[in-house]
């Protein structure tokens, strides 16, 4: 009897699903996962957007300051090298 159950399990493992049924089951799983997503509220989205814009502006200003400082330093070095 144990041999019959082992044989039926091995037959079930060897039998593959149809390509289309695998595609359909994939999309069903995707839809199921999308239903589990917790989307942020409008207030959270606008707050996060504001934070991102503020950080981008701050980083831009820091990079601008470093760039201007290094450019002034380079200009000073070139000016002293020419005299």
C-alpha cells in the first residue's frame, strides 16, 4: 500500500501544469498580493513629497556651496601661479 501512495505522489510531481494555467495562476497570485498592499493616505503622500523636495533643495545648496568654494580655491591657486 505504501508503494501505491509513493507511486501516485511521484506521478503527481511528474505531471506539469499547462503553460496557460501557470500564467493564469501567476496573475491570480499577483492580484492577491496587490490586494495586500497598504497604500499611504493623501496626507502622508503630500508630507513625504514635501520632505523629499526639502532634502533635494538642501543637498543641492550644499553641493552648490562646495562647488563654488572649490572653484574659488582653484581660481586662487591659478592666480598665484600666474604671478
